[in-house]
């Protein structure tokens, strides 16, 4: 190309100024672009600051990304219509006689400096990461108990009002109590009062996400950019402190509430990572948190096992590396999807006889009696003289445009179900489902009876057991329906739910009952509903019997192989 190239510099900041002043002579800057709406419309170094969309209208020959988040910005620009050939990251641009520092190195250095400053301020302050919780139950905390009894420490995804996660924790506690009635169970949770009210455990303890990552207050737990750098510094502090504790050295880099996590791991015979979908790249902060907890077990010599897991859908190499380091010494890895997570583990080098494709922890869980459920449904205005279908509508991770399209199509499917002679009963599985179901109710033409949200997983399972079939976007209505022999049609519109819902359906040979993104919008979705209405779940009986026979196997295996006195 002859002549000067018209250039837009993305990043109206010091980095953009630095890049602008060092661009080659063949580059003619015409504007800055920035996502900050407060900067748009202003000028910097004589050039206008525009939005990425407005900059595209100028027809630039190149857009130079001068930001430490260049990869994310590049993907944003491509989504807006920029050709990938036009996008250059600043470290690839030959400047006036110099090379800019590599973006990754700058990002890493700035991240470390920022988190060191933040970490020193946090450690030096008297700020308590637990202050935002209203009250801690009087029985919260590890109780002195007979050191000879089996001591189990459970961690998982519960504590946030997700009905399915609470059902998983309940099932795990029940199984430990079944195989050893004298077993002492302690539970890590981000919400002690809530967990104590729902579950029968001897001790309730603050979860690492609170004690380590300040998830309930000012910490970086929900900030992906800060979290990455905070994690690596925390990992050093925690593992060095665990190493010192193992050797009885009077030395620690942790504060007292951080150190308590280490003490609890050492004081128990086993860490049990109960099931869920948090060991995935879609829930990165939880994946890394639990992997670090498993690293602590490795240093302290405490065995650990996982049950009912979905593992995979990794977003980056760091996800894979951290997950591999966490899982490499697990004594048992129980998966809940036939071969799906197992394949993801093989790709990161985790395989062996200790990796078992089983079922969700809540598949064989408890429900309220039929009389109690009928009484509750009647009190809520649901007529039990007509057949009804349980509906769950859930929004998570979609763009606003996608949400509107999904809502409209899901409403059409609900109207078709009602047209076949069924009442529609909507059940929220998380507090966030309440608003999603409210929007659905305003979309469909048929009557939709909405049950009040409740974390009572026994009631939800009991209601599903009385339904004719289930149409759901979330995972655990699938599990509850399968456990009760009720036909189910599961929607999966992204990799995360495809991984979870297809895996669950495969376990009971119900692959055909998945509505993927390809057939959700087609006529085949209607056909699948019509087929489901005439279907029974008898084909899954044999598979359910298999899971019942294996229900206690990993629990008993640990007890049988546990050295006496350990």
C-alpha cells in the first residue's frame, strides 16, 4: 500500500499517548477510540475521542490497540465489524527506533504492583471480610470432637440460594452419615446462617472465597482482572504458610481467618468437594479457588475427593494448568456426565481408575411426602385435578439481544405445551430466576402459574415428581426429573449448559431430549415436545438402578482404605 495509512488508536490514556508518539512515519493518526463514554466527544493530543462504532465509520486502514487488555478489545472490535486484518496490538507495531514493552509483561508487572499494594493495605488494616453478614450462628465454627471419629470437611457451590446446589450438599452429608453414623461433618460456606438453617452438619465454617478472597466485601472475587493477580500472590502466601504449618514452624504469611482454613484442612481426615458446575472456565474464580484449596491438601497431606462434578469448558491455558495442579492428587474424581468431563480431563493429563463417570450428587436425593407437596401446591393455587408441566426459565451469560430472542422462542414453546392440554407451573431454581420467569409470564399467551421461590429442594423435587414432564433451561430440574422417573426436555444454548445438560441426559440414555441452539429455533423443538408427551421414563430404570448400586462406593472406599487413627 502506498502513501500514509489512516490509523485509529484504541485507548485514550497514557498508553495511547505513548503509542501515538512512537508510531512509524507511514502511519497517520486520525482519532482515538475508547470504551469510556465519559471520554467520548473529548479531544486528546488534537485528535477526537470516539466510540469504537464511530471510529469504524471513518474507514481506518489500521486500528492500533494500546491497552493491556488488547486481546479482549480485539475480540470486541471483531464483533463490531472490524476485520481482524486491520487490528494491530501495540507490541507488534515497530515504533520510531524502539520496541514497546510486550503487553503481557506490562500487564503482569502492573497487576503484581497493584495487588501487592492492595494486599499490604488489606493485611495492615483491621477490615474484617465478614462484616457484611448480619449475624454468625452461635454454633458456627469447628467444635472439639473425638479425634478418633471420622472427620469430613465439605466444600462446594452451595450457599447462594441455588436449589440444586443445596440438594447436592444435603445428599453428600446424608451419605457420610449413612456409611458412618458417628461421622463429624464440617461445611465450608459463604453464608453460615443460611447453610446452618438448611443442613444437618456438626460445624459450619466460612468458605475460602470469603476468608481468602473477601467475596462478601471488598475483595477481587467477582472482578476477573484483579482476581487473576490477587490469586497468584495469595497462592504463594497460602502455600508457604501451609508448608510451615506442616512442619510445625511458628511462621505464617496469612492473617488469622486465612490461617483457619489451613488449620481446618489439617484437622480433618478428608476434604470432600461436593458436586456442581463450578470446576469450569465459565466460573473461573470458583475453579481457581477450589483448585488452590486442593493444593493446600497436597501440602498438608490431607486426602481429598470430588463427586458429582462437571469439569471443563476451560477459557484459557491458565484454567487448564490450575485445574490440573489441583486435581493431580485427588483420590477420587466423580463426574456427572457420561464421558464429557472425562474427555476434558484427559486433555489436561488427568486420567486413571480414580476418574469415574457417575451421576449428579442430587440424582438420588430426598423429596417431601406427596401429601405435603399436594398441600403446598393447593395452597399456592395449583389445581391438582389437571395434568401440569414444570417450567424453568433461566438467563445467564447471554447478550441483551439474545435474551429477547430466547425469551420469545421459549414463550412459543410454552404456549404449545399449554395447547396440548397442560397447565404451566413455573419454578425458580435461583433467586435470579424470579425476574426471568416474570418476563416469561408477560410474553406467553397461556396462563402461567408461578410458584414463590423457595430454597426448599425437597419441595421442588416433590413438585417435579407430580408433574407430567419438565421443560427446563437449568441443570437440576433435569436431575430431579430423572431421579423421579419424569420425562424431561432440557434446553442448552451455550457450551456451559450443553456440557452440563447433555451429560446429564446421556447418563440415563436420554440424549434425544436435548434442545441445542441448532434445533431450539426450528420445528424440531415442537416435534420433541410432542414426542415427550407420549413418552415414559421406563428406559432409564436400569441406569438408575446402576447408580443406586454405586451410590455409596466412593464413601465406603475411603473409609476402607483410611489408615487407623488418621
